[in-house]
């Protein structure tokens, strides 16, 4: 079995609940020197025996190094999964708060649900779309048509500026036509 097949098999066997634990451990590890069972229980709002049971599962899957009554650490595989789930969470949370203007509390809850449901390729496309909307201002009704071009060619400020100028010119033309038609007496063409 190739390395990619092994990684894919491991990824498929990781449940959303396992991902939540790995993300919590990853975040706690970045915040504190050591991660303890009670820290995880508090973060995930579960009881300590529940955490202990999940830690056994994560350890058996090679995602953490853990001995009962000791501190725990993520393995390199566990770090990769924890980091990726954290990244997904942040992307969705930022989209919900910055673009859709969802409250921070609701965005966190929704992002936690969304982070488990999207394939890596869809996630990459989602990130590209967010980068596009933030770096290339909305220039007319066709601005979404330019997303594919942005995705394929990357961030090109000069192209965005040209699109905005095109939009401005078309907008000014349509305003001029509207003014002229208002100025004509009824029935005149």
C-alpha cells in the first residue's frame, strides 16, 4: 500500500468527534505547555471519563501519545489532522463573521459543523473564493464570472482594476442613457 493510500485510509477512519478532540488538543497545546484530560473536558464540555475513552481510541490510531494519569501529546499524524481541522474552522468562521456577518458565537458553532463536511478540494476552492472576494472588489454583476480566472491565474490587481474601470464605464453609459430618456418628452423617441 502506498503512502497516499495509507494516509487516505487513516483520514477515512477519523470521525468528526475524533477531529474535534484533535483540534481541541492542538489548540490547547498551542495555548499551554501541557495538555491534560481536564483541559480537554472543559474545552469540549464533556466529562473526564468520556475524554479518557476517546484518548484511548486516538492513541490506538497513532494520533496521540498518552499514558493514563500523564500528560498527552499529539503525534506528527495527530498534529497534521489537528492543524488542518483548526485551519478549516478558522476559514469557515472568518467567512461567516466577515462576509455573512454572522455573530461570533454562532459562527463558531456553525464552523465546527462545517469543518468536518467538506472535502479537501472543495475547501481549497472555498479558500480561493474568499481570497478572490477580498482582493478583487465587486465590479458589476459579472464579478463572479471572473472568479474562475482569478482561481486559475492568481491575484492580479491590474486585472481587478481593469474590471472595475469597465464596470464604471458601463455604469456611466447606462446612467447617461437613463438621463437622456428622462429628458425626452413622453412619446418622443
